[in-house]
C-alpha cells in the first residue's frame, strides 16, 4: 500500500480537524477500485483508490453521493474530499459500519421517498460511470429519446464495436425503433441511484439501510426497481414496502426487461461471456412485445 500519510493530511484539510492516523484496514473495493479504512482514535473514513486518470470518476461519485444525501430519504456515506496523490486518485467518505441486517421495509420506503425528488428533464448536470463504463447524462426533455440515445443505443453500439455480433446489433436497432411503444408512458424524472443491485446496499447495526456506489441521474424510477430484481438480494419485504408507498403500474413487468437490458449489455461489454446470450434473449422477448 502506498504511503497513507498524504491521505491523512487531505482529510485534515477537508475537515479542518486534526487526524492522527492510528490504523488502517485494507477492505474490498469491488472489481474496479482498491479501498482502505483509515482510523484515528475517534474517527474513521472509507477511502477508494485508483489510478490518477480515474479522478473524474471519483468526482462524479462524490457529486452523486451529495445529491442523494441532500434528498434526505435514505442514508448514504458523506463524501469528504477527492483528489490525487502519489500518482493515484482517491475519494474519502465517512465510514459506515455495515454490520447490520437490512430492514427491507425501511429500504423500500426510503427508496420510494428518494424517487419523489424530481427534475424537469431527464439526465444530470454531469456525466458519470456505470461500473467503469462512461455513462452520458446529457439532459433530454423526453424519456424515450434519453433512453434511446444515452442508455440502450450507447451500449448496443459498444457491443458491436467490441465484436459481440452484428446480429445482436441489428436486433437492437429494431428494438430502438419500437422503443416508444415499449416504454409507453411519460414518467416523472425521479432522482435515481442508477446502479441499484444488492451489492450496493447495506445496513447499519440497527438495520437502517445505506446506499453507496451510485451512478446518479434523473429518470424513470422503474429503472432502479428493475435492477433490484436483476441479481436478487432485496426480497419480498422490500418490494412490498416500495409498492405500498408508491404503487407500480402493470406495464412495469415489460419495462423492467427493457431497463435491465442496459445493465446486461454493460456487463457484456465489460466481461463478455454468457451475457451475450442473455442480452439476445431479452431483445427477442422485447421484440415479440411490439410485433
């Protein structure tokens, strides 16, 4: 591990308080980043580390955490500072003790409250990343064009460029042409976590939910709900609490396939493997809906 004292000094500058590093603990940072918990006698911070050229990724993540925190709907770590030192980028945030067992009802209610925060258009004031993939958030006045141009179309183009098959691209193009019929509504532009799988939610010792690793933008709330079903981990209590706070329309059953296709294509572009067959099955299922 690189010398940690420059990180301790960055924390002091950001907080205006002394921070004497007593101990550090290397922890999991996912498949993209390294991570360490830095502790003094009376405070601890969670620090993400990556190469210096990834600073903009951390800056966007910090901005996303700030936006989610300002909504005051569900707990997120508070970003403290980000920058570069020793040829590496860092993001410092408050350390949350995620040793608790998630209260699914609080999580569902909190997410519904988060989604009540809306904007007048779809997108965000800056681009960010979904995993390590660029995620473009240019504002759009209508949801169909945003999803076509900045989400699904972008991933389909990358899939073809990455050699995952022209057949997949051709079927995807047909899907894009039928997007209006599949989406079929003009949803509120809700504040979204953007990457809401089970690995990005935890709980404090009292069960209070904590969200982290966001890919924030304003869009259809159903995209967040769809991803909670993609890899599992949220449970029936979570979904019941969300629907009690803000019911979902019957058409969600079709739209969630469309919205999860974005994440499956992203996994295809990042990891390859069996995600191609899964993406093709999802496209075929959606095309059958509009024939």
